[in-house]
C-alpha cells in the first residue's frame, strides 16, 4: 500500500500551521515558488540538516514531501489560498 502525503499528519499540520502563521506562510511560499531544481536541493539540504540535528522523524518526513514537484505545487496552492483569504492569526 502506497502512502500519500495526505496520510502524513505532520505534512498536513505543517500546511495548517502555514495557514495560521503569516511569517511561516511567507517562508514556505518563498521556498515553494523557487524553480524545481533549486527547491529540491534546498529541501534535501534541510532534511539532511534535520537528520543530523536528530529532529523528530515526523517533521523530517513532512519537509521531505516538498521534494516532489507535484506535492510542492499543491502545497503552494494551499498556502497561497490561505494568504488570499487572510486566514492567519495576528499575534
């Protein structure tokens, strides 16, 4: 059975967090709007750094999803729509 990113709770939580937090939304949008090869290289480096730092496996798995072009494109749509709707909370 193949797992989809929709089944990875930490990935969904990451997108929800980006919808609730403007600075996170801005950073994720910046990453996801990069050309595919640049985004992939940056995500791979980020994942390597998290593995080295012994970050939680769920977080590593969530970020690693962004290597996939189709996943990154869909994630961009989700966070862009959040931004358009002004869904984040002001703190």
